[in-house]
C-alpha cells in the first residue's frame, strides 16, 4: 500500500526544521511515516472524535513554523512521534510503544481551546489540543514523548494511575520526555530537565514541571512523605522526577546546556550523578522488568536497585548512586 517511502521536510512551531517520514500516494504526499511502521498524522479540524482528515501536501514541504498554518502542528506532532519511536528503538531496542512493531497514530487540532494532550490506550493514539484561544498548541517534543510514554508504561509495568503508583506513572512519562529531548538534541529545543517549557501553558514563560526541584511549580512535592499518595499524580510525580534528576546530574548547583539547576537533598548528603544515559537505562529496566501495577515509591526503589545490579553490578558505584538518590528524596537510607 505504500507507493513510496519518502523523506519530506517540515517547519514546526517548536521543533524547527525537521525531516518527516511521508508517503507518496498518486501525486499527493501523505503524513504517513513508512520508516516507522506507517505512523499516520491526522488533522481533526477542531473535531473531538474520529480521525478527521489525514494531513496531505503537494510538494512534501510541510508547515511554515507559524501556528496559523494548519500543517505546522502536524509537523511538530509527527516529528514527536518519530523521535519517540526512534528513542525507544535506539536506546532500548524497543519496537514501538507495545514492542510489537505496530505504529500508533496522532491527531492534531482537537476541539476548541483544549488545553491538554493525551494518550489513549483504547484507540492506541495520541491527541493534541490547540490550547487557549486555539493559539497555544500543546505540540512540543516533550509533550509528545510524555504522552506516548504513558503507552509504554501501560504496556509494561501498568502502573495504576492513582496514589503513589500514579505518581510513578506520571514521573515515568516526564523522565522519558526529558530523555527523548536529550536523545534528539534539537537546536530548536535544547535538552533540559523541565517539562513543557516550550508551550507556555501558564502564559508567563514558565514550564509545567521542574525536575531538579519540583516544588518550583508551586504544587509538586520534592520528597516522599506518608501523605504523598493522596496528592494529584502530576504532583506526586515530583519526588521521582527529582530522583531522576539527582541520579543523572547529581545534587547542588549545576548548569546544563545553559540552564541553571540547583537540586536539594532531603538528608543533606550529596548525590553524585551517573549521567542521563545510565539513569534512563536503570529506570527503563526497572519499569519493564520489575515494576507492577501496584508499585509504590518503596517498591520503585527496590526495582531500580535490582535494575542497577543487573546492569552495573550489585554495590557498584552506579548501584550505590541509585541508593543515594532515593535517600535524597526520603526513600530508604
Ligand atoms: N496530559 C495529561 C497527562 O499526560 C493527560 C492526563 O490527564 N492524563 O497526564
Ligand atoms: Zn501524563
């Protein structure tokens, strides 16, 4: 059915100039990524159901970087899906969200003034709103990676989306959102440990979440406590996001790619970072091998220690850094 796998070019609002996997059908190019199992990207035209219309183009040059060009959102979300697919494949050998080689699909321009984006396991699809006034689309790379990683979590640990397991589910999406940014390393979206820093959802330039010190958003927790399970999952993710930052970069003040971070520890004991490449391997192995639907923060500590022992050796420096990072968010000692 693919007449030809093509490589188009596009200009997104957030991703800049990017290559796009496209398919030539007759004399029309379709936003169907033949290099990645035929992932399709649709324009919902402000509708809220079905698939709307497939994005198509005459010359395989897509979008212009402005929000008023309908294709621009298609460019960003198609690229986000491709980058997320490539990340899981390149780094973990994972063949698609369910590791079965099947592509999801993406829907842009959902509804009116819809200030969210979401993954849906039922349709096995991604959906993106255009935000406030239909002029602030939620189509950045970390948003795509966050949402699609909900599909990976559902296909692996299956972390229940409430209580502490819900916070770990949300954190897993934030962790891989950051990891996809670092893997992709786009000039237009320089990698960082913030979530949603491009989409200006708050209207004042601040990101949705900060991983070095999650409480900077005014709501997220920095540390585990016995009340964490009663906090909204987008805030009980804070301690695990903080753990991942500490494990990657270490505690204290540090500048990464021009962004200044200052990550505190609960116990006052410094944490030495192991680098994001190793930290993401520990989290992924813990998620896909040891965590279950009911894993809580204590269980996640055990899972990551087992993962670190498998990958780097029990009581290796990396294993001990994992233990130190959990202690730094008040889990274990
Ligand atoms: N964007 C939200 C999230 O990924 C959608 C939701 O509420 N599940 O968490
Ligand atoms: Zn989420």
